[in-house]
């Protein structure tokens, strides 16, 4: 599709991911925000919900069912899992859809039902959805009508692991993923476990041996590996608003070293502006990516012979969600991949 101005709607604009989509699209050179939905806040200006947007010329929030999609080209959907599919199923067919929920990520409807506790009501759409890991499936994304953006943990894990598995440098059957995320990953709804006094000054694991992002990670690594893969994946909640950090422990193949792994990443991501391989010996940090669409990768040789320790970090609301959604929007409409996403990390 030729480059030009388009109109975009954001469904669920009153949530964290929806708000970050507004923030990023506000500076996009080819996008005009034409519709904002937020059923609980219908009739309000978004500046009433998020005062930082008070100076922007944006439409008032409306209910999804009341939105006028007639002159909208694309929709970014920031609704919760199991809710998004019902809304997307009833959207006008002319819209290109970028979904940030999990409803179209798992290609097997039975696996979706097992992990999300409900049957999939849009199997035809599921069959045609493209997994939106931008750096790996860009060609398919460019041709897609429905893109399923990966979860934040899978984005960090797969960006790190897929090039290494494809290159035969690590053993895909022996992967331990120790993951940590900021509190915004749990969404903006009121939950007792997310109260300040519940999360501040402490850290805890959750979803132990049963987090919903595990089958998503396994689905994509299995494709790269050519044989079924099961990963050991444990997420933790840390007392920060934004950020995601993965420490991955892996067994190497063919006598590969950390230097070999860094070389493989550098070759694979040479023309991918949002993935950066840090210098040897440098340990990346969440503060190095905060507010940006970058993902940083690092590799170290372990003290145990034949093993490596790998690191991946990103902002869970940007590269892990809204930023990747906009990156996919750019791919779908033929824009510069970095359009609207050139913000540098906010430090400290």
C-alpha cells in the first residue's frame, strides 16, 4: 500500500496499552487518530482520564458499539484477553486490525481454550491471523488484515532465542527462562494484588509452571526448532511501573560461545533498528529501554562448561505491546518502520 495519511482507531484507549498507543501515535507523521473507545468512560475526553493528553486534539471516548468506523483504515485493539475476539469478530471487514490481546496468538483453538478458559469464537479469523513478531514475520505482517501482537514476555524471549535456535547454536530442549515484569503488565483494572502496599518493596513469582505466555513461546520456538519444545518459564512481578527483564540459561551446541551468539544476533538483526546487541561484557538494564521501542540483548559464557547466560530487556508497554503494534501498523501500510517510534529511552 502506498504511503499516505491514514485514520486509526484505538479500542480500549483508557487502559495502559491503549494510552501508550495514543502517546506514540500523537507524533506519527502519517496517522490521524479518528476513534477512541472506552466503554466505562464513554462521553469523556481522554484528557479527563489521562491529563497528559489534555493538549491534544483527540475525539471523545465512545462505546465500541457506537463508534463510526466508516472512514477508519486500521484499528489497534487494547482489550483484555477473551474480550477482544468478540469485538474484533464484529468489526467492519474493511478495517485492518492489530490486536494486542492473546486472542489470536495461539494458532490452535484447542490450546487457546486450554490456557484461556473459553472456546475460541472466531476460528476463521484465528486461522488467518499473522503472529506479529515484527523482526521475524515482517513480510507476512505487511500482507495481513489481522495481526496478533505477541505478549511482552514472548517478545523478549523470542527476540533473544529464535535466531540462536535457527542457527543451531543452542539446545532448544534445555531452556530456562527467568522473567521479570513491571506492574503495568497486569493491566489497569482494580485488583487487590496490584495495590501499592501489595507490590512495593518486594518481589514475587506468579503463574508458576502455568503462565499463559509459555505455550506462545513454545509455539514459535517449535517452528524454529522443527521439533516440539517445552520451556521452563517463570515470571516475577517487580515493584516498577514499566520494564521487562529476562535471564535465560541455555546449553550450547557445536561448541558455540557467547561471542558466537552475539555474532548470530548481529547478523540476523543487522537491518532491524529496534533490536540492539550490547557490547561484550555489558549487562543491559530496564532503565536503558524505558519508554522506547528498543530490545537489548546480551550473552555471557557461564562458569559451567557448554552453557551460556543470556539477557533480554524491553519496555513491556512499548516494544512489548503498543510500540510493536505501531511497528506492525507501519509494516502493514508501507510506512517507515520507525515512524512514530523514534523516542529514545528515558534515563534515569
